[in-house]
């Protein structure tokens, strides 16, 4: 594979059309900000450097990258006022001026572009001076249109707002992913003019200039035009979520996870699931959850961040788990909340059990031992402990700081040891 020397990711815009205080690139798709998905695209090119252009809500964007996407190849460029995509790349140039080689530009609001498409794009630089990604779409909804001469050669890109009615009828659009030579960017970016409807410096004009100069510009058409979903509104975000969700589910299916109904299964980025596990319909798995092999989850189950299910665990109908570490073969099958709890092997959590982890101010931890049997409707008020082989009666309320010794049965409200029969 030909690797791109430099990748620039544009992430300075506010995203006014999102109608949200959150900067556009931090809006999440399947538990991960748009920018994270785009940085994956950048990494797929195995570049020497990745320059992220930030501006709007810069501190929050940088903090996200440093905390969750940290990579020694990433540097930031500061674009204080967003004068357009061409201006953004010009600002980035300060971080790699003179390095030569190729530069791929990615827009931070295009999360669906596949690594394969980028590799094809960069491959074009062997024969062409620059390359752009295009898609043939039914609804061009705001995208720049690709202009071609009669012989089909790339001639330029016109933004929708600058286009004539005839140009607007063109269905070949600019995806917003390009490969340039650094020397062309150095030469042409300073020459851009704000002579357009938006009064901006358009990166797309660099391509037009290269074509005018008589150099060849290659285009790579996306095989799947739906990869060209760009996020400008919350409706676009929802559309992209569905597409990325399907990719995540396909990956789990390939790994041997039996997902009965992909249409009603929500699994975030970063979830690990072992082979032979079955995910039943209407299940939501969010955050860094790890599920072992041969588990059963759902239907109607919500697993949240920090939850770990060991092999063969079963979490069923209307159960929610947060930071729950569940041992092998343990079952919680109905109407249960497991928050901040560690449960041993082969325990049984009865229907309607609530681990009351929150006292209104702090969260507390609960432990439940191996083979424990928690009776239906038990409330375990954290912090508390249920020992190995211990049992609670139906409706028992295990009070704060209580610790049921191994093998004992506690019942009632508040729960007390059941007198041993003689
Ligand atoms: C752009 C393209 C358009 C293409 C479309 C596809 C240009 C001039 N137009 O339009 O041809 O069809 O993308 O996605 O490039 N940004 C900055 N700084 C700026 C301006 C933008 O960092 O000064 C960032 C934005 O945060 C965003 C990306 O660049 O991530 C694209 O900007 P946006 O305003 O969304 O461009 P479009 O109007 O969608
Ligand atoms: Ca856009």
C-alpha cells in the first residue's frame, strides 16, 4: 500500500446546522464522536503525521483527542476564524510545510468513508497530480457538484450555492476527501480567493486550479454512495448512526456472535463479545462492555459502561447492568438492576432484584459470592455483601454495611439470619 505522508483532518467548524452547543465533530455515533471515526480513516493510511485543524470549541476537541485518540503522530493547528476549507488546510500547512510527498485531506463530518476508498484514492497519485473522491447520488443535498469537460475529464467543483440550475442537476458529487501533493498546496492555497456565495476560501478551488493548469486530476467513485453521508444536521447524524451500527453488528456476526435481530440491537463502538454468545432482540450495549463466550443477553437488556460478563453468564429481560462484573455461569434473568456490583460464579439473581448502589450522594460497591442465591424482589443496599453459597429470601432488604456470611440464609426487612432448623 502507498501510505500518505500527511493527513489533515478538518474539525474547526461549529456545525451551526446541528442546532447544538456541542461542536459538530464531538457529536457521537455509536458511542464515539465523529472525529474518532474520521481519525480511524486517517490511521488506515498509515501516515507519518496527522494534523487536526481545530477552532470552534477547540479545548473540548483537543481534550477528546488527547484523552481517547492519543497518537504521537497527531498535532493540532489552530484556525481562529473559520474562513473555509481552503483556509483550514492553509492553517494546517504550518505543521508540515516543506515535507513534500502527499497529503490527504479528510473532513471531520464524513464518518462513513471506508479505508478501502482512501487507499484507492492515494493510489491514484502515481498517475495523476491530485485525486478527489466522488459519489453518484440521488439527492445531492448541499454537496459540491463535479464538473467535467465533454471528454469526461475532471474540470472542477462547484458548490451548490454557487451552481447554476443546470449544474445543480449533476448527480456526481464531491465527497470531500482528496489527495494532493504538498507542493501544490503550498503553491495554490495562498492564491485562493473568496469570490463565492459564502465568501469563503474553498479547498475545492485548489482542484479547479490544478485542472486549469492542465494537470490530470483522478477521481475515485465510492462503490457505495451511502458512504457519502456527511453530517450537517441531526437527521444526518441519525442516518449515519444506522449505517455505522450495521457495520459494528456485521463485525460481531463475523466473529461468531449470534445477533438475532440486528434491526433492534444497539451495540456501541468498543464492545467486546466472545464467540457463541447470543444477543436477543431489543438489547442495548453501551460503552466499554466486555462479554465472554456462550453468554446470553436480552431480550430487552441494557448493559452499560464497565460491565463484564464472564463466559456463560446470562442477563435477561428488563435487566440493566452498570459496572457489574458478573462471574461465569451466573444468571440474572428478569427485571433486575445491577449497579457497581461484583458477582461470583454460578450465582442466581432472582427476578426483581435491585442493587441500590446510590445513596443520593455517593455510589457504593456490593459483592455477591459464588453460587449465592438472591431471592426474588431482594433489595441490596450498598455497600453490602452476600457471601459464597449464601441466600436471601424473597423480598429481603439487605441493609447498608450488612455482610451475609458464606452459607447463611437471611430473610425479611431488614434482612436477618434465618434461625437454623433443629
Ligand atoms: C464541503 C465541500 C463540498 C462537499 C462537502 C462534502 C468545500 C468548499 N465544499 O462542503 O464540495 O460536497 O463538503 O462533505 O470544501 N471546516 C473547518 N474550517 C473551516 C470550514 C470548514 O475546519 O473554515 C471543516 C468543518 O468543521 C467540516 C469540514 O471542514 O468538518 C467541511 O466543512 P463544511 O462547512 O461542512 O463543508 P460543506 O458545506 O459540507
Ligand atoms: Ca459538511
